[in-house]
C-alpha cells in the first residue's frame, strides 16, 4: 500500500467470531482499508477489503498466495436524470422474465431519503443491488445535495461462489467479467450500461440421485473393483461382463 501511495497504519480491530486475531489497516483519515483475521476455529486467514484499494489487495493475494475468494463485488456509478427509475423498470422486467426475487429497500415515500433495489435471492451466488448512491454520499459526508448527486446511481454485483466451478472462476476472474456470471446479469449490464459482457459458466449440472449412488458405490468398493479388473488382465469388456454377470443382468450379444 505504501508503494501505491497509501499511508496505512495498523491497529487491532474488534473481536470477530471464530477468529483469535483481527488486524485493521487504516488510511491517514482513519478509514478502514483492509482487515486481516486469523487464528481460532477457522484456521485459514481471512482478508476483507473495500473501495479503491481492493484491486491492489486482490492483485497481491492472487500473485503471492493460494487465494480462494469467499465473495467478490464490483460496482458501476452513473449519473443521469431519472436513471434510478430506468433501472427499476429494467430490473422488474428481468425479475418477471427469469423468475427472480425483486425486493425494494429503503424509503420509497420520503423524497431524497434513498431507495434500493435488490434483485436475486440473498442465498444465491449472484445478487444485484441498485441504489441512489448520491443521496447516501450526501447523508454520510454532509454534502450539499446537488442535482448531480440526486441522479447518481450505483449498480453493484455481489458474487459468492458456491460450487467448484464458481470457486475456480473466482480465483482469476476480472472485475469487468463479473457482469457475465449469469444470463440475467449479462442482459442487465447490456440494457443499463451498454456493456457486452461475455457469459461465464459458474453453475454445475445437478447430479442425479442414481448417478450419485453409483459414484458412492464405486468409491466404497474401489479396492474390490480394482482386484476384479486385475483378474481379467485389465480387459475393460471382460470387466464389464463380470459386473453384469454378478448383478444378474443379461450379457450383451
């Protein structure tokens, strides 16, 4: 961070469940840049970073460590008149088309109170949040609420890999590629930002019950199957015939 122009200081952070230690890196204004937790029940160190230093930390983790992301976020900020209302229409249509959960958050009655749209289930791999970022900035930083801030909208993707394919993609995926992790997100980014994101496979076909049972059976009796294969001299056809015969199934003719 120092090489990148930051002037961080390190402090002990508040206790975190399942971890013994929590170190926090702060910028010169006391804002948290990054936290590192380790020890305790989890064992594996956990790094969390947000904001402008995220690409720097991500690059370091990917380059120097066996990095396995638990969550990746990417956001786009745009300011335009009635932009939030346009995103409302786009996300509602996507919710109907793809059967997604569409959830309004915040205050939709009081002017300039701040509204949020959550598209997708929070338990799924991918969630999209669209909210009035300018109103949030004005409230948090005590800024004068200008028309530009009123029109500033953020669209933020939260990607939490939950299967082997998704976890493998998360290790190397670029921020701009996150807009391609679902078909509906590809459509949203195209309509909202004119981004032509490439669809990225992060799902796995569910294993049928009988396939899972066969896999468990083969694993359980692997040693016996190997011995049988050795008995027939490694002949795959003869091996198959032996299995059919022992199962009481007709041999092929």
